[in-house]
């Protein structure tokens, strides 16, 4: 079983008052079967404790499980560092560990701009969620790197962002034309307008006409 571990790092620069928190995520592999645990401890020459329910291997370096990572034994929570002397048999086993996710999106920055449109074309709800997030980042963030974590449960929702440039955040208001559509305007039926024009936003078509020195708008008819 693989999952992600979120770690909050406390940075205390010399001669600086106060403190700053940062966050990173690292994959965690959990071994619970006794045979797996015995093999792992034996190969790493870790003395087995009197009681062990499971162990976790944390990919601290973020480059796959192996040397310089960490082992945590439970319930004692004793920790061991994995040295460079990792037996080949154990290296081969750890190389097969991959983070298992129900859904994952990988795309280049150029491809990311079409994620949402492609998801709607395929009627893919998970892709649509991912595309909406990607589109929002592209619209409001001009920086390069950014990490996000979103979780939702019965008690509410939490969204965390880190490793981003605050100065690259830009709020861009939505086009005013999209806000012109009200329920009353959409239900309005044209009667001998002096002129009618139509213009399109992404995914939206709006008709407008002049009446009594006013401009009335409504959504374009389906036909």
C-alpha cells in the first residue's frame, strides 16, 4: 500500500525572530504482512522489536525508494535510516513500489490548456475537475512551480498551496459581458428590435438588442 506523507518543516533562520512553515509531500509504503516485514528487517539488518504491527518506508529523497530513505516501525515509532548498503534483492523489491492513485493527470504545460475541453468532450468528470483546477491556475498564477493538496469530507473542505511565488499571483476579474446575463434577461422575448448582434465567450453565446436607449441581453437560442 502506498500513500503520500505531508511533512511540515520548521525553518528557523539564524538571528531572525519568529518562524516560517513550509510543506512537502513524500510517498510512503506500508508493509503489514509478517513475511514482508521479516524480509525487510532481515535484509536491512534492523533488529526486530518485541511487537510490530506494521512498518512504513518514507521516500525522503523523492526519487524512488532506496538509500537515504527512512523506515518507521509501529507501534514503537522507532526510526531507521536506509544506508547505501541496500541488498540487491531489496532494491528490486522497492523498485516495484509505486504510488497507487484512483486518478492521476500528467501533462505538459502546453497540453494542460486543453485538459478541460477534452474532459467535457469525453464527459469525464474527474478530468473536468482536474481541468478546472488547471485552468484556474493558468488564469490566476503566472509563476512556474506550485504544489497543491485538496481534501474534502463531511466536516468541510481544505485546500493547501505551497512552493509558489506569491508575487506571481494575479487576480483577473471575469469579463463583464458574462455577468450581464440575468434570469430576467434570459427569459426576455425580443419584439421587433432595432438591431440584434451576437457575440461569444468560451462556451457562451449572448444576443443583445437596443430598446428605448437600453441594451437588453439574453442567451442565444439553442438553434
